[in-house]
């Protein structure tokens, strides 16, 4: 089992920045990749960014150039630096960790609200 704890959400004005953190504990050796999904009301869930154990990153087109995903040396904490935030970035952001069998562990979610 992997437990994930997120932090860093909040309210920010358009154009501002936030950094989300996701700390993993438990069977962290199982983790292949970590990243973030987001869910806005009335919209489908969207994969925002992913970083694999090998360091490969993926970004949704909607955030490319504005967000950077990174991790600490222990590979147990992942960060999502979000810059130039837009009102359409408003959503609940969920950290996930994917293991080598394809199973996803989930965090509890953190709300990001961007005011115009």
C-alpha cells in the first residue's frame, strides 16, 4: 500500500503561481510513476502531469509551458509548480502513484481556485 498526502492548494489570482506537493509513504518501492489529475465541476478528469521513476515527464497540452513536475531525490515527494494560472485551472487536484502492475493509489485531493 502507498499513502499519498497532498498540500499546497489554495486561492490565487489569475497570473499567479502555486506549488502543489504530494508526499508518498508506505510501500514506495512499488511506485513507477507519480503525477496529478484534476477534476473540475462538469468536466472530465484530466491528467495534468506525470513523472516516471526514470524521470520522463508528461504534460497535458492545457498546462504545457506553465507547469513543471519534479520530485525529490528520494523519489517519494512530487511537486507541481503551476505558473501563469488561469481561471480554467480551477479544479480539485489529485495526486496519484502508479505501481508496476498498473494500479493507481490516490491522494485526498487539494482544491485550486483561480480568480479572474
